[in-house]
């Protein structure tokens, strides 16, 4: 693991998000409620992109495809595949809950760094 320069702080204002590729990994950076988060841009359920997922007031990101929700700070599962009704429940049984990979971030010299 090591710190990788991602973007300038000015490129990620409050309430914004950006996907960056670091060491071959697509990382979703989010600036929410004064915190900068870095998570894998793929939902661990079906590997679909999370970039357009809703961020809740509780600090979770919701997959825009199947509505699984993950805590931004830890990656822990808040809700697992509740959508669509009935089918979502069947899909949840077929795939066990998996945490979303998260990465430590730091701001240094006007840039955001991610620890991969």
C-alpha cells in the first residue's frame, strides 16, 4: 500500500464526486459534509458503477441499479439489494452481502491522496 496523488483539492468541491484511476483501480472520490471519501467505484453486488449513486444524510452511498447501500466511512453494508421488489429479495439470496472497499485519504500541499 502507498499514497497516490489523485486530484487537486480544487477539483473536488464540497458535495461533488469524481472517478479517478489509480494503479488500474477506478476510485470514486466524494466530498461530503467536510470529509473526503475514496471508495471502489463498483458496487460489490453486480460490479456496476456507483458514481451516480445517492448519498444519504447518514453518510451511505446507494447503488443506482439495485439500491444496495454502503457506509462511506467503512464500506459496511447498510442495505443489501432491496430493489426491485421480490426480484431484489431473490437476488439478495443469490449473492451474500459484501462490503464496499474503502481507502484512506489525506490532503497535502493542495492535493488529495489515496492510500492504495
